[in-house]
């Protein structure tokens, strides 16, 4: 594997609907170390690609996308580890699509529309110490899961809002076809 240190990726609009405009795009890449990487893009901050992306370690990353998804883990993104993730205001903070066995630790995000989405066939992903801040600009969905997204777990989850917060310490296994938002968890 290779080591990538202190990398900045910035992207504007793209006419390619598959790639979008990702600040950092990783495809067909395995067993690498990425440290202090910042990705800002119109469509994605980080697009962890559609080819085989496995066994990578991402430490101290910042991902942002005002129009799209800050951190997108796509098809065949497996067994990757993210430690120390910061997501400033993004429409969608983290989205898993057909990805599994990824681990995210110490994530702080401010989300506009959806904070965490476990999409089609995303299974057995594990998240530790997650803080979700509501931007209060939109009707925020904190977490959503698809009908085929099973076995995803979160331990140490905090929902934050300007007038209060809720911290859930134990491990939570998310059910399929679920939505967790302010109408279900009221912290006002």
C-alpha cells in the first residue's frame, strides 16, 4: 500500500452523473493510508468509488459537499476504516451504497437534509462516537436505512441541536427501512 499525507482535493460542477464532482475520488485502490486529507466537491467531498476499494485507513479527514454527499461509500467499498472525520455543513453527510464492513470512529457532522443514509445492500457497517449537529436549515433526517441495509451498528451516538442534545451510549443495531428524525426523537 501507499501513504498519502496532507492532501487537498477541490472540485466544481461535473457533467458526469456517475462521478459527479468529487474533491477526492478513490477507485480500485486497496490497503493504503490516507492522513490529513480534505475533500470538497459540488457533488461529493469524498467518493469512495465503484471499483474495489478495500482495507484502506483514512485518518483525520474533512469532507464537504453543499450540493451533495460529503462522504459517499459506493459499490464494493469494504473493510475500510475512517478515524477522525469532520463534516461541515453538507446536504447529506454520510451515505453507504452497496458497501459493507466499513468502520467509522469519532465523526462530527453538521447535516442539512440527511446525516447518515444506509442505502441499497449496505450491511454490517460499524460507527463509533458519532455526533450529529442539526443545521436547523432543513427538516433533518438523522438516520435512514434501506430495506436491504441490515446489520449496521452505531455505538456512542449524540443528536445535537441548539436547544439540547441526546446521547445514546449503548450499541444500536439499526433496523431496515427505518427513519430517525426530529419527529421520532424530540430534543426540544
